[in-house]
């Protein structure tokens, strides 16, 4: 029996090692990562930051390659390499993301495998959803949503910022990108958030490397995707069949004449694009401010200045609650604050908040553990930093190459929004660079500023450990947690009290 079991497993191991061994066809292909040091297929997914850095150490090269089963992956670092990668039109972000991340709802023709026309339509609509008129009208709604969630925290307590802030920004993303029917219903928003979290949790090395295999995680992903589809599709049906028209992004898409699948694809896809990065950024931004009193105070001063310039002490445009939640005759203090912040015009949020801008930029530098993932979708090798990326192969660029570089940012783990911007090209890529920049940046920035304003002016904060003891120093963002960047073993919480 032992022999009978041993033969197939030996054959499987031989097959796997054949697949993961690099064959150097092109002399310009970079050096291969020596095998046998770690399990490449799991380390790339589970501890990507450590894995990539160990590869640089083992090869002694700034560009190297390895095999993920049959896929050739070229890891890129250094100034020439990153310039080539970000400027290339042949290295495709969507294809790279789909094959190597997998953490997106996979619905061919709706969220993935879109033809260029569909993608262009979605990008155009996203631009319209962020035009000044739309954003200006969105501001009070985002403030009201945030206010309702912050009120639910109560007067004081201890919270996990890496759970609570993403919940809040998920709501603001739903408000910004979906429709009033979903955004007004806290239970549906919570349900959607849980489904997107399931997609993240069920994205495993197996589900990415063998997407056709009906593994338990693949089935969980499939079910979560179907349920997300059902929620969004039902909302589109209700609005398009029974109305009434609303002032939101769904209406914008319907009025533009888009078909149902484009609308569902827009909403499902962009909710995940936005919710993850905005959630991660908001949790670290607030944690950094809680741990760096001087920056919280400077941010608060800037916000008071904005209020002094634009908001009367009694609110001129109090955000209105949806009818079914408008119960309280006298608004509680946070609603007052939200109403005053709603009087600050979009232009001021965008152009007169240098402190918030610097804090946000430093947060993105330190706590966005992104790796750019690209596939060479052309028929010829693409040169990146002098090395060849063969057709069909992947090129990946860890943002740590610049954002945690001591040469570009001295004492790189120190949170210092006052540090001068590096003049090196591509030294800051927090919103992407070259041919691929974030298409939701305008919206994300406004959302983050509004949430930060409410939290900073509404609460006193201090970072504490699990037992509630104040932390002398914040933990480092965990770059191995590629999606959420949560510090290891839940070591940081926030004690808060309504100010
Ligand atoms: C703090 C929040 C956000 C951050 C830090 C962020 C960052 C980024 C970065 C770095 C990229 C380029 C990725 C790469 O080169 O591999 C990117 C692309 C993109 N982002 Fe964002 N993003 C945020 C929020 C959003 C939101 C809210 C949306 C949509 C509403 C969005 C939509 C997109 C899209 C569609 C792309 C792909 C662009 C393309 O295909 O060329 N992002 N984002």
C-alpha cells in the first residue's frame, strides 16, 4: 500500500518541480531564484514582502525571476526597471492582477475578461462620478453616513482600527459608487462588506494557481461572488423598473444608457478597488494620527481654520438623514460637526489642506504594501531595466523598493509627513505612476479627508495594546499582509473618547 501511495506522490512532486524550474531561453532573461529555500508557491502569496526581499538577497540582483508553477514571474526593482514597468503599454495591469492576485470577484464578461470598450466605458463613468458637481453633492451624504457610524461607537471605548475604519469607508464607498437603496440600508451594507471579506479570506494560493479546481475556498469565493451579484443586480432592477430617480451613481449610469451588466460590473469591480485600499489607508491614517499627537494637533488646527473660513457656527446645509432614520429632533454633537464640515466646499477640501495632504501621502508611503502585477500581453519580450520579460510572463514591482528605501526616505519606518518629497522619478507611487494611475484618486482623497476630519475633531484618541495599556510606540505596518497591512497579532487598538 505504501508503495502504491508513494508512486503517485513522487510523480506529482517531479511534475511540480519540472513546472517550477526556470529554463533560460533568452540570454537577456534575468537570473532565476535558486529553488529549495522556501515554498515559492505559498510564500509569494502569504509572506510576499519577505519572499521578494529574500529573492533579492539570494540572487544578489535587482531583477530576478522565479516560477509560480508554469508562470514565469520577473521581480523588478531599481530606477531603470521601475521606469520601464510603469511606462510600458505592453505590460497589462488587469491581466496581471487577475492571474496573480485573484482577490476580485470573477464573473467573466461582468467583472473580468472585459473587452476594451467595456473597460473604457467603466473608466469614463468613474471619471463622471468624480466630477466636481457630483462630488460636491456627495460630501454631505458622506459626512452623514460617517457620522451615523461614528455615533454607533458610543461616547468612549477601545476599538480595532483595522476593522472599524474599513467598515466606515466601505459605507462611504457604497454611497459613492452604488446607490441610495443599498447605502441607506445598514444591514445590506454590512452583508456586502462581509461578502467582500469572504472573497479576501477565500483567496488562497490554491484558488489563484488552480482557478479551475473546485476547492472549498474556490466554492466559497463563487458563492460570495454570486451573492454580491444578487444584491447589486436586484438594486439595479428595482431602480430601472420602478424608480424613483435618485441623485447617485446608479442613476448616472442608467441615465447614460448603460446596460445592466456594465452597471453591475462597474459597481462590483470598483467597490473592491476602492474599498480595500481606502479601508487600509483610513485605518493606518487614523492610527498614525493617534500615535503622533503633534500631527493630530496640526491636522485639527488646519480643520478649525477651514471651518472658520467656510462654516458658520450654525450649519447652513445640514446633511439630511434618509426619511426612515430621521428621528432625533435636536442633532447630537457629531451631527453638528458633520453639518459644519459639509459647508466647506470641495475646492477647499482639495486645495487648502496641505497638512492632510502630507499626512495622507506619508500614510500611503508607509502602509500600502502594494505590489504592481503585470502580464506581458504582447507577442514580443518586453525589456524592463535591461532584462527580458517573455510574452505571457509576468512582471511584478514591490512598492517597498521605493517607499521603504533608506536612500530615498532616510529612516524609512519613521512616520514623518514633513519629510521632503524625493526628486527621483517614481520615488512616490502611492497612486500609481506612468501608464497606470489610480482612476479613483479624487474620490478616495475626498472620502479620506472627510472621515479624518470627523474623527480628529470628534474624538480624543490614544493607541493601546490588547489590555488597554497605552503604547509608547506604534507597531510597524505589516507589509506581509498584502491586502490590509494589519500589524502582527492584533497588537494595536485605539482608545477613544468623544471630544
Ligand atoms: C486610498 C485609496 C486608494 C489607493 C491608495 C489607490 C491606489 C491605486 C494604485 C497604486 C493603483 C495602481 C496600481 C498598480 O500600478 O499596480 C490604482 C489603480 C486603480 N485604482 Fe486606485 N486606489 C485607491 C482608491 C481607489 C478607488 C476609490 C477607486 C474607484 C472608485 C480606485 C480605482 C482604481 C482603478 C480603476 C485602477 C486601475 C487603473 C488602470 O487600470 O490603469 N482606486 N489605485
